[in-house]
């Protein structure tokens, strides 16, 4: 103790700065390396899932359809109430803000343009993605983390059951199917919510609103959002699985990694969203 | 399609330990590291057909690491683990999957899947590795539940079971494929003496009824002496002695005797020094 104290005192200002800078670089380096290795792990997981989907049956170890169906129920059907509620709210919010800002130009009746594009291209997939990340991504991380701690993953392995085939593949398949479907549902509900407010506020008939939407929205706009949501689904699953698999240190570890998985998957969704929009609109 | 191919495979290259009286497990010069730390050094071990081998040691002796390496969950730094004649860490994933169907494991905490009922847990290996229809699987799982004295609890969830019942269910799941080797991690840990003794009885019965080789990792002396044919004492990653119960009891190695007599190897403090440490009055 005393020696260390002495050593610390002999370090001059410059030395201390160099030491701190070195420690900082080390931290940044380590974080970068672990981030890159996590991305690599994600790619490997994706590859493994594809492998089991294609090769599983030949090896008499197929990805189980009932398990996938069960996951799909959990990811999709049971998320319907919350997605519906949030979609109505966001749709109305968009109509309110749209009418408010367009009133400056006296162009309130043009609100449909803004609502239609922003819902189909942005808000539908984004809000769905964030809700799914909070609901399913977190539960996936917590489930896998808890299974790891209670040695259930080990048990699967020693039984000759590949955990990726048994747990990850059904989850990933369910997400790639259900997140786009949920997004489409969210699109419809958001547009309906906005339409309801617009018809109330501007006295526009619901029929006229729907006609306007159908005239404005091309399939490519809707598909832009749907494709994006498919990416979100994959990202949420991979982030959840990787964080769950990295759980260490009991209940606290599960909590920490669950939080991390939600924060990371929402960040990933937002960044992907921007990149996807940038690439596809050029 | 894969089924006939697998059978042919088995017959053409049936490894030695598979049929003969050779050892079912053969560990040779096993070294394992955890990060920089060496956990196991030069462990040599053989498990014979039909015997109960108990791996004993205190906390941190490396017995869990040894078990995990035997199960193929941990890769050794060097050395080999041959199970039923096959090198566990050198074979392909597919071969390992087949090999693992001949191994059963009862984990310390049971490791039952919390989302499945007891019966579903026990049926899982059958479901994944056999083409049996659901009724046959149910019957087989029920039979195994009878073997472990857990009939009537099929439909309960793991969370509704007591500690002893979880252990029994874990045993039922471990033996549902009629494995050649059964591994048990701390079978009597956390159980009261009566239940623990019943679990010991169960292990002996399983060996009797199914003729399997059993590897038990434990630190409970009483249980070890009761069930073991041979005991392997592990300390700081090295094997101190492997021998019959008598041989181990009569061994004159000081560390073995310390373990058997529950003597601590930590320095014994005189009361004054102890008081000084408690009050943190250094020097």
C-alpha cells in the first residue's frame, strides 16, 4: 500500500497525463474490439440459424414448427393490443402536428400527404420496432440469460440438442415473419387514427381521406417500411440472443444484459433506419 | 433418410469401448486453463464399465471443470477425453451429437426447462432424437418417472417441485435415453440428509437396474463412501489418489486426510490475532 502511494506521488504531471491517456486508449481499444466481435458473433448466429433451417431435416434435427408457432404467437399476436393502442395514438399525434404546422400556410387539407408518407415509410416500422425491442428483445435476453445461469443451455448441449436450433432459430423465424406483419398492421391503424382526427378536425369525410391515401401511397412506400421492419426483427433477435448468452453473475447479470439488449437494439434500429432511408432514396 | 446411414456408420466404425470391457471414459494428460489460470494439470483417469466413480474435492479443486470437460462443454488446453472410444473434442459435431445420446447428465440444480412440465422435460430427448410416436414417448417417460419414484407428478411445472423432486426429475430425464454413462453433479447438495440418502439409493438402483457407468461429482463424504466403487480425490487441479473407498480412507497423504477429516488448510489464528483482524488494527 505504502509503496504504491509513494509511486503515485513520484509520477509527475506529464507522466500522470500519459498514464491516463494510455488507459483511455486501452479502454477505447477494448470496447472497439468487443463491439466488432459482437457483430461477428451476430453474423455467425445468423449463419448458424440458416444452416439449421436448411440442413436440420437432413440431420433428423429440424427446427421445430410448433416452437416457431409458439414464438410467433408471443411476438406477434400477443403484441397486437399494445401495438394497436400505440399506433392509434401516434397516428393522431401525426395528424395533430401536421395540421398545426400546415396551418401556417393555410394548407391544412394537405395533411394527408405528410401523414401517409411518414406513417408508411417511418413511423409504422419504427414504432413497431421499438415496441418489439422492448417486449420481445428484452424477454429473449432475459430468457436465454436465465437458462444459461440455471444450466439449461448446458443441459441442451449435453443432450445433443443444439441451443441455436432449439431456441434461436424459432425466435428468429418468428420475428422475421411477425415484425413485418405487425408493421403492416401498425401502418393501417396509424392511418386510421390519423384519418379519424383529420375527419373530425377538418370535416373531411373518411371516404375522401381513404381515397387520398390510396392515390398518394404507392406499394414501394409501404414496402420500404416493411423491408426495414424485417431488418429490425433480425437485429432485435440477434442483439437479444447475444446479450442473453453473455450473461454472467446471476440475477444482476440478467438485469444488466436485458437492459443492454433493449438499449442496443433500439439504437441499432434507429441507425439502420437512417442508413436504409439514405440508401433507398438516392 | 439419415437413420439408415447412421446405423451403418455405427456398425462400420464401432469404437473399442463400445462393446468390450475397455474403459468407457479415458482421460489422458488433461490440462485446462480458465483464462490465464491453470485449473487442471495432467489429469489421467479411467472409468470402467458398470462402475460408480466418485470425483471428490473441495471448492476450487477443479472438479466442476473436470466434469464440464468430460461433458464436452469446455475445451481442454491439451490432453484427450475419450468417451466410449471416441475422442470427445476431436470428433465432428454430428458424431458428438450421436455420442451424447449415450450420455446422461443430472445437473446440480436439475436444469429442468422451466417452460415445460415434468413429463415434457423427460420426453424432450426422445422427441428430439427418436421417431417414436407421442404415446410411446409418454409411456417411456412415465416408466422413468416410476424408476425415480416420481409417478403422479407428470403435469407439474419444475417451479412447483421441491429440491429432492427436482433432482429425481433430473435423473429421470438423464436416463430416459438409456445412456451408457450417467454423470451426476453434486446429487445431494442442498438436500436434507434423508432425501440425500434416498438420492444415493437411487443412484445405486439405477446402476443395478440399467448397468450403466456412473460418474458422480460431489463433496459430500458420506454419500461418496456409500455409493462409490472407486473414489478420485482432486485437489488444486491434480489427482491426489484414485482407489477404492478403503484405499482412500487408508491413504496417508496429508491433504487427502485433511479433506476426509474436514480439517481446514487455512492458517489457524490465535484468538488475539483474530480479534486484531476483526477490528482492522494493522501493525
